[in-house]
C-alpha cells in the first residue's frame, strides 16, 4: 500500500459514455498528478495540482477534465473518449515543501481503461 | 524529452548484484538524480535520489560520478521480485514541476 488509492481498478466504456476516475491520498500531501501510460510507451504527464490549483496541463485534449476539490482528492472526468485513449491512468501525490528540497512521488496502482 | 540515457534492457541472475547505468551528461548543478521502478501493471515506486554524494538505503545504492554526468543504481542482491522497469530521472526542484519519465531499463532477474 502506497497511501494513494485509485478507483476503479478497471473500466470499460463506450465512446459516448461519461465516467470519472477517482484518486485519494492519505499521506497529507499537497500536490497531486495524473499520468497516462499507453501500451509500451513511457508515462506521460497530464495534469499537476499544487495546493488544489492546477499548475500544469500538458496539452491534454478537453475530453479529459481534471478536478481537485481538496488536497486529498483528485478526479479525472472522461467524456466522448476515443479507442486510442485506452491506457493505464496513474495518480500520484507528493509533499511539496520549499523549492530546492527533493520530493518523492507516491503512485497509486492505476485504472486500466478500455474504450470500445 | 528525457534528459537521461539508459540501456533498453538488462539481465541479472538471482542473488547477484544488478548494476543499472544512467547517463545524464547535460545535468545542471541544481538537478537531482532520481530512480524509480515500475513492476508490471503497478504504479512506479520511488527507490532513491541523490545530488552529488553516493547514497544508500534499504532498497539500493546510488553511485554518482564526480562530474555528475552519469550514475549507477546498484541492487546488491537481486531477487525475482526486482524484475521491473527502472527509470533514471534528473529534476530540479521547482514549484509546480513534475517528474518526466523516459523509457527506462527493463531488468529481468532469473533464477
């Protein structure tokens, strides 16, 4: 257990569906991240939230919509996805203290998404 | 683009030391070297990090060359459960930044 919980573990959805991925961290961290990992590709950073404020959107299509209601929860809302969006979606969190101080990322186990 | 270069794959016999190299010839003076690993179908796991000095923890040792242009992660007694993709990442600690992962090294430990 890493202290970062993602639900659901697996999700199958059609291209017209709307679904949400949930991430919850129990570590007292103040930064949360969404990463995407397609088959046989490196992890791609999607979104970064520091202190609930989105600080990075890595040119992600608008069919992916993040939400961070508080420092412990992070959501990824999905709508009208394409089959090429099928991937492992990973959430991570970290404790950002001050600039120059190393921070470790703690990852959840991910949601394996299949878009039909 | 990732700032590091790692071999695509390596093999190691169980019980032997696994030495995973990483080149980061353009590293800046304030950038740290991090190592993570990802076991199949799981999220990446932090292993160790360092700036200039060699570091050791319960999982591994990190050896950084004096010019900081390369480093080696050492798993002293590899087990089958160490089979994973190992990522070497260089990063400056700035607000709002995140780890950028490359392709990593696939380490296969066999009995």
